[in-house]
């Protein structure tokens, strides 16, 4: 991809806000009174997590985990590992994983298996975006923000080579050619 990439808005900040509100309402309904542990997947989920938890008006804990995903390209190696682990005890907790995107599903599926082995009381997945057209392994999503086309997304925490995370809207890169970003 050239360095002249121009992000174009796919979902405006007000649409994101409305979607995060809807997700918070769904989560509130299911977790009120349960004291869940929300686990954000770094780095992409940090902005979504920050907005989401401000709308959850009950006691909860937050932790973050970082797993390897894409390097500098778009193709997933299929190899996933934990780069930065959790600080919280997962056993017996109601765990809600907060993702930015489920693409091939390899990362999320690895992560859910990793957490399941730690014997949480329950384990659910909330993702802001889902790109089902690229799925390689099936992933069950409990709370879904947006279903997105097969385009490379940036903004609202999502990056391309660590850039564009700070954009307040979810965007696609203008001169994208599938498979070469
Ligand atoms: P998966 O293992 O293919 O599902 O990919 C998961 C990870 O890849 C996400 O957590 C993101 O870090 C990254 N990723 C996948 N698609 C995109 C995208 O469109 N924009 C930015 N990052 C992406």
C-alpha cells in the first residue's frame, strides 16, 4: 500500500456512539449484579472499552491482554500467542472479552480457548466489529456492534501499521487493494 493512504469514513462517531450504547444496554441486562471481569484485547479495543464501561453502571473489573495478531501485513500467520498476560484471576469469574474486530477468528478463538482453560464461571464475547467474509474458524459472538465488509478498517482504536488509532470514526483506507495492505 502506498504511503498516500486516505481514511474514508465507514461509521461516523455518532453511529459508533449509538452502537456502543446499544451494546451497553444488552450487557447491562445480562450482567447487572454479577461483578464481571471485562478483558480488553490490546491494542485495538482500548477506545471501545473506555466508552463501553462508562455506560455500565454496576461494579465490574477491567483487565487487558495482548495477543499477537497481524504484523505489518494483512495476512494472518495463524500463529497466536499471548504477548502481555492478565493480572486478574479468571477462575470462577464471569468473563466478558471485549474485542475490536473478529476477522479470520484465529486470534479470538485462541483467546477464548486460553481463557476457558482457566475455568471462568462464564465466558462471553463482545466485539465492536465482525468481518464474517474472512472467517477461518467459527467464533460465537454474544454482543456484536457492526458487521463489516471485507475492507481494512482503521480508527476508533483500530490501526494500520500502528497508525490511525486516534481517528474518532471507523474508516477504510482509500487506495486499499485486498490482500496487499
Ligand atoms: P483475526 O485473528 O484474523 O480474527 O484478527 C484479529 C486481529 O487482527 C484483530 O484483533 C486486529 O488486531 C487485526 N485486524 C483484523 N482485521 C483488521 C482490520 O480491518 N483493521 C485493523 N486490524 C485488523
